């Protein structure tokens, strides 16, 4: 069954003859206060209304869809929860830690709407095609199995538009909440019409040019795992939206005059246009740099997770180390600031070596709960003649840093105020914001091979 809303705030279902069949009369006993109440009322009482709705779908006879201007089927949800990443990006690494951000409900627009790019100084505006979940009932502490699907009303298509380069330190997502930055629709397809949400092909094109093309089978965390995770933190309410993340291999710029078309097989097709009063321009086609960066980031994230409980970040004036555990975290004092010039010389060393117990490096203080002296990891120098990360060998008796080591250089803003770091989040969160990720092999291995400090 497909649930849709017309532009005059009428809720309906799509008949077998592809017509819009009004169901507002079924909702009047629930005394909705406005358009935002129509969908929650319908899906909250869906089981009781299902027989009548099914008869109307089968009978059809409503308005032809080409004569109805559809709007988003969800109006002002209590929350829009978005997953960060959640796709393997073509790698075979272990899943990353699951994390989320929230979007403003005012960002929602419906089919055939216009995405308006704001005048803010974004470095680029990206499209992100995503599977959207619509919550059907109040839910808390759901199990991570098929029983969790009972909490869903259904699925829809969503485009998460992102203005890059805005906000402060950390994984800021303020650039995703501009008005019109969450196109949604054209309808909500009920869960019984989608046999397997992990076997859906997601595609997006811009002005006829293919961009994203991936399967939900590549999700790190499945739909039921997402529902279990989120409901362990918060109560999900009828009409809440959950965006399941995206595969970044295919992202590209949005700019004035673009027509964006997204499809999810078995769910629907969503099309919007783009307008930019400033008429800014970016290169057409797929953003290969973003795709490469995301593959590098997820690989670095996987390495960090496998490396053990700690991550060591070394810099000339400041050093930072943090334990990869929820109760032991380290951070530099809030007043510690790194200039862009200094930041370019810093490296995050992800080590898989034996621990070293000792005092925190200069400039560090303990933050968070937990006891103990802390454990500090260093990478030992490889034996003479060992293979280096770049494929060369160490010189006879030459001391150097190497072995199981990766370096990420992260740079962008004129200054950096480091507030906190939690394990591999130091690398991952910062790389998402500053969007400049270099590998050990590319930048620092040559220095180490030459005996220079990294």
C-alpha cells in the first residue's frame, strides 16, 4: 500500500489504477489539529483502518496522479534522525561505530519541489540518496531482529542535501538543515510491500547524468539493527523519520538549474529541481575526491578499530592520546589551539603495537570517568631490513617509525579548537569536517624512510 499527501493537505492512498484516493474522512474521528497530525493518526490506527484502506486501494477511482500535486507524505515529524555513513564504500572492513545527527523538520519538501541553495559560503553542495524509514508506532528498546519492523509504517525515498564546509569542529551537520534540504516522497510504501529492505537498488541522476547507484545490501547496519540502536537511546514516535545513510561513491555537486531524479526499486521515484540565486558553479560529474576520501576514511576507521584500545595523536607543541573505550577519554585543554600551519605538520598515528603505561604527554589532562593510569601505544621500529609501508626496506641499524602504522593528516580551517576525542573518533570525525585526508604511504612514509621525524 502507498500512502501519499496532496498539496492541499489531503491524505490519501494510491489506488491500483494509479489514482489518488482521499482518506481524510477516515481520520476525522481522531480530531486531527492540522496536516501534521494526519499521517500520525493514520499510521497509529493503521491496523484498525487497514480493511477499509485496502478496499479503497482496490476500488481506485480517485484523481489521476498527473492531476495531483503531491507533497511530502510526512509533515513536521518530531525528529529526523540521520545515520552518518553506514555503508562500506566498497571495502571489506568491519562496521564502524554507529552514530547519528538530526535535521530540522523545516528542511522537508515534497516531489517536484525546488531545493534552494542558500548564500552561505559552502565549499560545495552534495546530494545523498537515502532509504527513509517512517516510524509507525511509539517504540523503545526494540530487538535487533525482524520483530523491530513492526514499529515501522513503511519506507520512502529521501535526498539528504549537504552544504559542506560549514560549522565548527567535529562532525558538524549544520549544513544539512537548510530549508528544502530534505526532499521526501513520493509516498510511503508500507512494510508488507517491501519483502527485504536490505535488497533495494538506490539510484540518483542529475540532469540525466548517472551519479549514485548502490544497493542497501551494502549497509553496515541493517534496518532492524538501526531501529534497535536508536530505540535504545530514545523513544521513537509515530511519523518520525530515519535516514539510513548513503554510499558516497557517486556523490556530486548540485547547482543552479539541475534536475535531480532518485529511485528506489519497489519504493518509488522522487524528482526535484535546484535553484541557486548566486549561480555558483562546481565541476560536473562524480566527485572523485570525495569518493576516494571516504574509502580512505573507512579503511582508516577499520584499521583504528583493529589496532586495539588506543589511538595516539602526536604533534610538535601538543600531543593527544585517547582510549578507545566509553569511560576513558583524553583531550587537550580547551585553550590548546593549533594554527593551520601547525596542523599541517600534525599526524594521527594509529598503532597496533604493545601498550606503554606512563604519564599523559605534555598538554594533556584526564577527562571522563574511569580509573587507572591509562595505556599508551607506540609503534616499535621494525627490524633492520623489514618491509616498510611503502614497500621499501629499512637501512642497517637505522632507527625509524614504521611497521603497522597509518598516518592521517587533517587540515582545513585557520585554527582548530579541539574539544574532545573518543578513540578513533579523533580521526573519523575530523576527517568528515575538514575533508583533507592523506595516508601514511602518500605523505609520511618518505619522511620516515629518510630518517626524518614524522
